[in-house]
């Protein structure tokens, strides 16, 4: 499976669940909507942070991507070339190092940039790039918004059915 899917799916699911729960509480009449939604968003962030760190989501992602990178280097018979993900903070950029000519510089960066879950490959660390945790938090917010939409639709259905009391 795609390492990017394996990392981002739990972030999205955590945001989705907290969005549905926060919306179910916050969209009720008389509820403190801002507090419920704020606590739900905070819970989504907390789930994503726990997934990234203590539960090892970032480690799994890094191990899978670097395993694929090693397979690509073996396939193209580039044993003296090393490649790894940019760490501190972990990003989706590959840093290449080792002896290579001009053609190999361009082609290996292009080929390794096509590895699933990688944004780009470079020979020198640029220091830029969005940290993986920030992308996970953005995915959690997206899941939270979908959860709020589901909770809103469920609340509309509940209110519509409440008017029929025969």
C-alpha cells in the first residue's frame, strides 16, 4: 500500500470522528457551540500528534519510504549512492548523497522523486519543506470539517423528524 495513505488515513479518521462527536454536541439547541467545536478540534490535533509520535506513524512512514528508496537504488545499480528522508523535522523530501556524474544527478533525483509518498528529491538539503506533522494536522482538520458536515446533516435530520409527533 502507499506509505502516504498509511500515514494520513489515521489522521483523517481521527479528525472525522472528533468532528462528528463535536458537531453532535455543538449543534444541539442550547449547547456552547464554540467550546464544543474548539475542544473537538483540539482532540483531533491530539490524536494526530499521538499517531505521529508515540504510536509510531512517522517511523512507519519513514521506514517504508526508505525501504522503497533502497530497492530503487539496488535496481538501478547505484551502490555508492545514499538517500534518506529529510529529518528534524521529518518531511517528504529525499536527500541524496554520493558520487555521481551530471546525468546521474538529474536522473536519480527525478526517479526517486517518483517514489510514492515523496514530494521531491534533492542532492543538497534545502532545509525547506512542510513538516510531515503539519501535513498530518492539515489532514486532521479536513477530516474534522467532513465530520462537522456529517454531524450537521444528522442534526438537520433529527430536527426534521422531531416536527412529526403524531
